[in-house]
C-alpha cells in the first residue's frame, strides 16, 4: 500500500529496482535479454509451424539470418524517424541514436525491413514469402509480448497516472557511482513518485490474445497466402490503437494525437483490406508440392548436358588438323634432284 499527500493507492505493483546488472565491466541489460528471448521463441515456434505445414526443416532458421538483422535496423530507424526530436531536435543527443540498449525499437520498422530481408532469403530459396509469413505470425506477436517485459524493466512506455488496483509504481533511479538521476542504468531509491497505467502489461496480454486468435483461425479456416499474417497485423494494431491513447510518455504528435495512433489505424485498415482480397487466392499453399516441384526443376537442370563449344577456334579445329597433316606429308615427300 502506497500513501502520499496527494494520492492514496489501495493496491499497486512496483517497477523493477533496476534494468541492468554488471558481470565485471560487462552490462547485462534486461531489455536486450527479453528481445533475444522473443526472437528465439519466434524462430523456434515459426520453424515448427512451417514444418507442420509441409515446409523444409531448418528453413525458418535460414530466413532468420536475413530477417533478424534487417528487422533490428528497421526497428531502430522507425524509432528515430518518429522520435527524431529526442536525438536531432534542439538540445538533442545525436549520438544517442546509436544507443539501442536504452530502448527504442519501432515494431513497424522491424516488420517492414525484416520482411525485406525475409523476401531476399525466400527468393533465393524459391519459397513464397506469404507462406513463410503465415507460419511465423503467432511467434512474432508472442515475441512482441515478451519484448514488453523489457519496457517494464526500463520503466518506459507507461500510461497516465491512475489509482486503479493494478497501477504500476514508478521510481526515480540513481546511478550508484555518480548519484545522478539515471533511469536506464540507475537503481531505484525511495518511495514511488507516481502510479500509472501499466500499458506495457495491457499490450503484453493483448498480444498473447492475438497469438491465440491467429492459431485458432489458422486451424479453423486453413489460412494461406499471407492471411494469417494479416490477421496478426489487424489484431495487433487494433490493440495498439487504444493502448497508445492511454500512454503518457514523450512522443511525436500530429494534430495533438500521438503519431503511432495514426500508424496503427492506417495499418489496421490495410491489413483488413488484404484479408478480404487474399481470400480470393484460393486454398493454402501446398509447401510439399512446391518443394517437390522445385527439386524436380533443379534435377532437370542438373541432367541437361552442357552446350557444345561453338567458338571460332572449335569450328576451325578440324580444318587446322587437316592442314597440319598435309604440311607434314609434304615435308616427308622426297625432293627432286637439282640440275
């Protein structure tokens, strides 16, 4: 129970006292750990779903080699584009743009550029990207849910002040070496300074619900051609829309509304439109048939003999040999006596 002069909260739960620990000089950051765990979960679950749909074992792991680095870069670029004032505005810190460990990965940048990396890998292997996207869709949204725990440890992305029983306590954190206020690297001291809506938790629970919805709908309707992925996008953005309206942290606004509210709304409409359009593409892709066709094509290409040489040197070779034989015969013939 937390009591202050201006506020009485009947029940609440605390933020973690710190978000980073040190092993010697090496920092172990909760934010990074949860991102890594989320990526692993998405890959492992996506691999199992892809194989169950007839895909080649190990393919999703190979795709991840391309998609994950692209996604991390895209996520950071989206964050920098939507929160540019923090780094490049008046009094901003341009070098802070490189400090990824302090948080700041935009999901839509990660999905967009990660999709580019996945597309490159899929084309190299001859597998349609929508089939891969459908397999990994629930794993991605669960990875996002896990990643929100990193925001919890960083004391970020929280909502407005509240006194609801499940309110989140926010503390000042101080650097133990300098004694200065440091929310990312510091340790909590004293009583909580405010209690807020735990929007990280709202989104975490919503994402788990979206994952369950995608899995159920995929089994019930045998979604294909990217429709499972579109359902994930539509479900996630529907939740992100109302969660953004509850948040109170610093953000870029357009007409007084947080920019991610507009992004969530537009992406939701696009996902719903794709769900409707893709329904006309027919049943789910047969990954076994696609793999067999690709194998047969490769086998035919391997069995085709190489084309015969058709160069000028090759064409003139018989004539050159004949001329050489005639010259040799002339040299061996007896010469006429001189008069």
